[in-house]
């Protein structure tokens, strides 16, 4: 098993990476268009600025006795972290923010990173995601699909008072405008506790990570005009392979200014797709094992390993597994209204582009919509994969990495 796991150890260093071709074909990255002949440096800077989450090792055991590495099973969880992190970057720093390793970064940037550190009291850590997945029927150490990760993110966001993000996951390929507006117009809650502490998974302004069990009173605030929205749309665009009729529609998603990327990949291999060029998708690959980053009291995180500084990966759209989750971020209600108009113009009026339905009212034959509320979470951390051999369901999984 150690020999097999070693294939993940910095495997990307040894592969041949073809440069992005200089072409007249436009490159779309999360709603922004580039020309590789004239704007290649800007394009690469944009890709490098996305937060890149990969397998990590030597973090504290999940649940106290579980795995201390997610190598071989956590790739979709890492992709879920990436799509959520992109929403948080847009929420706090806006889409045109760029990362420069030579310059100091805003405090909001480091606070976002603290949310994803590999420890139990970071609100979107591998620990929190894996244990929240138990409620979705997934044992710790089991591989996830796009829909399961979307459901986990929706639940974890309820515990995150700082970002106050509304995560809506569509059902039955249908996005309901009425339900989204009801969820985004909900009042948010703030935590009031001793010594300026914050909610679980947050980082206080002093830089301290919040620990579990701090006494705090939850006080309702006045309703917001709009809680920033991360909209996730799980889809199946075919049976065994992607149906070519959906390819143009998928491309249109990356052109939207609200684009937050796509969760998907190949069987048992998850990627975070951020754009396309011609008939190829561009993605960030989590299949590299890095050391877990330690950051206790200092709010500044050693962030070099959270940005992929190599040429971005590409794959043929036709090789995409048909099971995906589309992501869109709407910072304001006007952003969401604009997204609805784009969908109606680009998808619903062109039948060959129809991937999902957008409806104004909640369907009468559905159960009533109840905005998600903070659940009672009770996980013992005991539901782990019985044998490491079960981490690798696909015989070819280790042989086809980074194709």
C-alpha cells in the first residue's frame, strides 16, 4: 500500500506539461476571456490566483482515530473546497483580485485560508467535510460524487457566520427562483462570545482559530437585503459519456460572469474545472500529496502550496464523466437576476442547450421549501473505511492519474 500511495507523492513534478497553445481561439476562465497570443501572462496569473487544494498528509487524525491523510479518497472533497473558496474570494476580494507571492495579501485572504486548514476546528477542513459526509451516507475515507459534496457544503455553510453564505443545491435538474430568494433573504445570525471569539471554524481578528465548545450566544440580526449565493446544480449529462448535445451549453457556463467552476472529472478521479479552450476543458488537479500546513496563532498562512504555479491541465470535453455539478456565485441580488436572464437567453430559448430548468415558482407537487437551518451534528468519527484497500475502487485509478 505504501508503494501505491507513493505514486501520489509529488507525482506531477515528473510529468510532461504541454504549454497552453498560442491560438486565435479564446480562452475562458471563470467568466473572463483571454487571448493566448496577447494576454497569456494575465491568463496564467488568473489561474495561479485560484486557491488550489490537494491531498495532504500528516494532519491530525480525522475524528481522533481516523486517517491522517486523504490521499486516494479525498479528491472530490478537495474540489469542493476549491469551488467554495472561489466563491469566498469573489465575496470578499471580488473577481479581479490577483495573488502575488511577493506582496502582502489582505487579511480577508488569510482568513479565507484559515477556513480550509486541515484541522478539526476549521469550518471547511477535510475533517469537517468528511465527518459531515457521514450524514450523507458516506463513511470517512469513502470517495464522493459531485452531488454529495454539494450537500456537504450546503450543511457546513450553516455554521459559518463570518462568510454568511447561502448555498443552494438544485433538485431534479430544476432551479427555483422563488426558493433561492427566500433562502438569500433569510436573516443571518452573529455569534457573541467572550474575548472577541468567533464561531466554529472562523478566525478571530487576533488571528486565533476558534475552538469547539466556546460559550456563545446566537443573536439574530436584521434581515439582509441579500446573502451572497453559491448556487450548485448537480447534473447528469449522459449515461456513460457526456452527450455531445450538452457540450456547447457547458462552455456557455464558463462564459457567465457568475461562473464559479464545475465539479466533475473521470470515474473516481475528481477535477475542478475552471474554463475551456476550443474542445478542451481547463482544470485544477488535486491529485498531488503535500504536507499539511500548520498555522496556529498567526493569521498569516504560509500560502505558497495553495496556488498551482504550473501550466494548467487540459482534457478533451468528450472525456468528461457525465456526472457534474455546475457552480455559480451571485454576490448581489442583481447578480442573480442577471444570471437568470442569461440562462433564459442562452439555455432555455435554445433547446439543444437545455441542461436544466429554471422556474419562477416552487413546483406544487414538491414538498414545501424550507430554508436550511443549522442542524444538530453528532458524528463519533467511528465510521471509517475498514481496510485501506477499499480506498481504491478502480483498478486503473493510480495508473491514469493526470492524463
